């Protein structure tokens, strides 16, 4: 219906992206390549998407004591999450109100005050300006301790969902709960699995660069087709090694079996039997994934403990949840069964940072924690033999899409067979591209809305 | 830690073993030979930070036994390892080799060294550097076997420009 608009003209990167032009980039079953490649659109994304959405900042367990802080970014904005002396969690810009200098350079630490390294302005852990050297030089000016105009500026909106802290650069918009909608189940599933009802960050966050547009990551997260092709090398390598080392298949260690499990995309594949549920703002999850259940001693011990704490019925309800990944667009992917959180940060049109955070289930048996950690060590590290092939695909796509020959990227798979229920789009099969269609519909909604 | 004497262990002999190990890793045709340098209960470990002491309960960059190492190398050789087209090449320089002594509990020889590794793929070279701690036992065709190798990258908790495909 927008066929009359030549979306790619004039030259990419130099055009003005009117709302109509932006809407024309996303059709029900295809997406224009500019959404991945155009630097001007990337700049607009920072403004219209990243500066409007709720963006994950960090977990409260990272800042347990007053004075603890964690420094991160929302889009290009350097921000600080800190624990104030009254126990509250504050999120503010990491920028001195004098000359703009970051007041915290380390990624995390503990301070009494934030003291600027340049001229020594002192800010409390709530951001309030507490003092400046040579204060008499500021007599008769608005620069004085306690003036909120010269405190570290708080983010317009900050909210926490079960310990997961989000912030928004926009003063208006949906509340965090409205924003998360049904996708909050990804966080619920992570926390509810803890026998003591709480999770905490542990270990070091892994940080890797994807040489591709940030949206490829989210297109991959709920993709049930790619695994058997992209990860074929590790699957077949594991099968080969298992066959040579173990006469009895039952003796093959669980981590090797997990490598072996990726099935080719055939009609009988487990992926086909799953389905995705997709929500407003681009969120969604792939459900029906049961990799975590089992009758081995480690799983049995853990499941018995959960049921003892929560009761048989409630325990079973939580254990039976079957989420593969939950996407909170545009910043998070949660693998709640294995307590992994991937945070996406856009660095440039073709450059993306991924952070992988590991969570511990409080009260869970050591053997269970250990096993989930082994999965993190296999899949989610800077030396993984799994995600390296995903990163390679996204790099190849980013580069391939420079071709001017064809302007459109297909999201046709199972198009026309989604089941819509109010705000929710259910895919028919786990191999549907329904979630990509939903992500791009949300993308267009953010992007076409002018200030 | 118990001290070692000249008569007990020839430091140059240990150094030659580490050079031999690096050569096996450098050469794709000798990767299996490298895996076989490990004892059957051998562990290869790259923690995220030098402060890390616990390889079983804390996440690691790599924490693999012989089976997982064999899977890693089998994948690197697989024709459809997409991130290996083009292939990675890497070379390692090992120096500052010091025999620290013998572990009082296990009798393993404790050897510390410093390394630099260059990893090249698709026209991009990435430098890695750090320290290795080997726990060695006598035996095997190369004179020693590795019970445990711990690698501490100076950039362990940093940002990785590429997923590391070669092991230091």
C-alpha cells in the first residue's frame, strides 16, 4: 500500500525519514534492508526507540550496600544505578553538572560520594550536589549545594520489577508493568524457580561484540529454524565424539547431549511443536520447550525442594513453565530455565554489544546450580563454540544487505497463519516468523511516531 | 608447595614441553595430539578474572574436560563450522617459564609462564596475552601430561571484539 514511495531514494544515510517513509519500510511479510544498514535510521532509533522504551539497567543484587553503584548505558547515555544511604535504588546520568565529565569510570564500585575527577564537585549517592571547591566563587550564581539543577540528573522514569531495574529517558509512556505486559513471565520464571524466592547476579558479566545491527539478535532469539543449520557443526562434532568415547549412550554427559540435541529443520523436529506468543512493544517468548525437566537425580532433588517450599500444585505450575527465550524488546533476552540474561546495547548501525549476566537461584542445590552454569559455559562465553556461528550469520547478513540488487528481507514464514487474540499474536508452529513480524510492527510504531 | 631440586626436575625440559604444547595448538593437524597431552581427568580452564578460585561453581570463559575439548576441535574441523570459513590461524609465544614447585597434596609439578597469542581471521588480527599455570605429571610420549591448565587473560573480563576460536 506504500508502493508509491521509493523508500531507498535519495542516497541512503542522507535522506529525511518522514513518518510515511518509515512506515513503508515494514510490510506485513517483508522488511526493507535500510532498517539494518542506514546510519540515519540508527540515529533515529536511538531517539525514538531507545530513548522512549523502558530499558534494562541492572539487578538490585549488584548494589547491595549503600554507596554501591553500577555504571552502564542506555543508548549512548552513560547512566549510574546506585544504592542511596536510605536504601533506595537511584538511576541517574553519569555526567557531572559542571563540565559533563563522567563521575564514575569503573563499571562498578562502592563510594561514599561521587567526586568528579576534574574539578572535585561532590555528589551524594542520590545524585544531590553536596559541595564544590572554592564555593565563594559561585556566590550569586545558582551553583550551590542542594540545588537540584546541579545534582546528577535522575532518569525521567525508573522502576523495578522483582529486583530487575529499568529506566526510561521519556517522561511519558506506559508504566513498566504495562510495558512488560505478558512478557513479564520471563522475569517471573527466573525468580519463581528460586526455592528461596530470590535470584542474585554472580560471576563476571561476559561482553562480546556483534559486527551487525542489533535487531539481528532479536530476530534470532525465537527462531526455531536456524539451530539445526547454524549449529550443525557443534551438533555433529558432539555426536561424533560421543560415539567414539561412549559405548553406552546413557553414559554421555548431559552437556555433550545438549550439544547433540539440535535437530535439523524437519517436520518432526521439536522446534515445530513449539509456538511463540508475541505482545505489544515487540516482546515475545517461545514456549513449549522442556529441556529442563527430567528424572535424573539432580533435577529430581531440585524439583522436590521447589515443591516442598511452594506446595505440590504451585511448585508444579512453576516447574512446568516451558519458556525457551523471552524477549523484552529492544534490550533483553531472558533464558529463565538456565538463569541467563542477555542485554543488548546498540553501538552503531553495524556494531552491537551483548552482555551476558549469570543469576543464581537462592536456595537451589549446588549440583543444580553447577549444571546450569555448565550450560552458560558452553553457549554464552567469549569463547563459545555455539554463538560464534550466530555472530557469523549476522555479520554475513549485515554485509550481504549492502547489495543494492534487492531491497527486501523476507519474514514470510507461516505468514497468514498467526492466531491473533486481542493484543497477542500466537504463532501456529515454533518455526514461524510471527515474532519477527511482531517485532517489526513494534519497531515501525516507535519509529514513525515523531516527537 | 614443596620446592624442587635440579635433580628432581630439569627446568629446560619443562620449558621444552610447554613449547611442544604451543606447537601442537598452532598446528591444526596436531590438535588431537594436544588434547592427548591431558591426563584422563585433565581440565582446561580460562576464568573471567585472576581472582577466581572456583572453576565448578563460577562461570568461566572456558572450563572443559578432554571430552569437551575433543568436541571443540571436532567442530573447528567440521566443513559447516560457519565461523571457520575462512579459518582461524593462531600462534602462541610462551616465555618466562618458571617451575614453582610441587603441589604438596598431589605432587603435581606447578609451572607458571607468560604467553601472547595472535589470532587471525578474515583479515583481522587480535592479540591476547596473559599467564598460564600448568599442573603437570610425569608420563606420556612428551614426557609430561597436563592435569590442569589455567589460563588468565589480561583481558579476561573485558569486551571481546570477536568470539575467541583459538585457545591459548
